[in-house]
């Protein structure tokens, strides 16, 4: 059996940066707080926790004093930074550069527009990135995922559309077209495709990769929506696709009928985990 690890899978550069920052800090100090899971992958979080990373939620964060906290790639609203400044918290800035740029663009546009228009975010309301983005506009953005969410927008005013960086580009364009249709004057729409290129390009690549092998073993976190979406693309292209979150789960797969197996993953999947899964399969079948 030939087992191939997809060299284009694994961490996006934003997640990679946050992981590297956490490792650098943990090499100097025995512990580090992280506001939320640093990445939606249980195996990677477990690895970093063993090094001293302590994952906390927002309630725990807003009770901290005199501590060091990592801001993960998703970014945070201004309230997080304001609290840190008042309570002598040292923040390690791990916000993805793409997300940081988007936050700055939204803040600037909101300051220009004020109450004379609508700021709309195509995204998931409870996603940490969207919470951070909405915070840049005093939490006044309209968060939408489909056409039905557009009903409470005042279409007599200009609309500025942004997107969570990890959303589906095709769905973004559907929403954009619907906004143009509903506006009394289409020119009142100012739309920005702020979907990350690395995210957008991963799906078409995995479809191509899935065609080159007999079976796919997709490695992803159980809590990762990105993993579920990308695995779906693999499964649609190659019916012999299997989702695993750990080496032990991969060992339950029966792959003896396949000559060529591809191992791939999401933007939240560490390279070491994909390599370990591939090595486990090789030991069993070669």
C-alpha cells in the first residue's frame, strides 16, 4: 500500500503563528493562559496543555489579574484589550494578520458610516472571529448566514458587506446578489470579499487530491466546522473517505482493499498528527 500525506493540508499561517507564539512563551515560562481553544483540534490542544497551556473561557478571563494571556488567531473585540490594560494583563497577540486587517477595515468603515448605513457580516454569530469583528463596530453589525437573515435590514440606507474569513465564497456571492436585489438603489451596496484565500483554495485542492487516491483518511477535530466542511468535499469526490480525529481512530479503519491511500486535513489539523496517522497505516499494511 502507498500512503501519501497531502503537503498542502495542515495549519493555515494564522494558526501556525499562534501555535509558535504559544510554544515560544511556554519555553520561557511554565504556564500560559489562552482565551478559548487555540485551535479546534483536540490532539493539538492536548499537546500544548501538557506543555503548560491553560485554556480559559471569557468569564474566567474577565476575572484574571497580573497574568499573561495569548490571543488566538480568531482575534478579540476591544473590550478584551480594555480589560487587560486596566488589570495588568500581558497579552500575546496571536490574531491572524488577515483577521486583524479585516477588523481595522470594519472599524474605519463604521467610523465613516455611523448610523447612516448598515454594517453586515456574513458569518456565524457565535463564532469567536465574528464576536471580535462585531466588537469593532460597537456590536451593531447585522450577522447573516442566508437570505432569511436579511429581513430586518433597513434597505433605504447604504449597506456595507464583510465576511468572516472562513465562510464559503459561493454562499457569499449568493448573499451579495440578494442584497443588490433588495436595495432600492444597487449602488448603495459596498461589498468586500474578505474570505481568506488559503481557506477558499483548500476545498478545490482537496477535491483534486481526492481523485488521485483510492481512499482518503481525513484528519480533523471533532469541534472544527472547517474540518466537517472540507471532509464533505472529500467524501463527495471520493466515496471511500473516512474522518478520524486521532491515530487510535484510524486504527479502527479497514483499508486492506486499497492500494493508494491519501491522508489530508483541515486548516486546524497539525502536520505531526497527519504524519502519525500515515505512519500508523503504513505499519499495518506495508
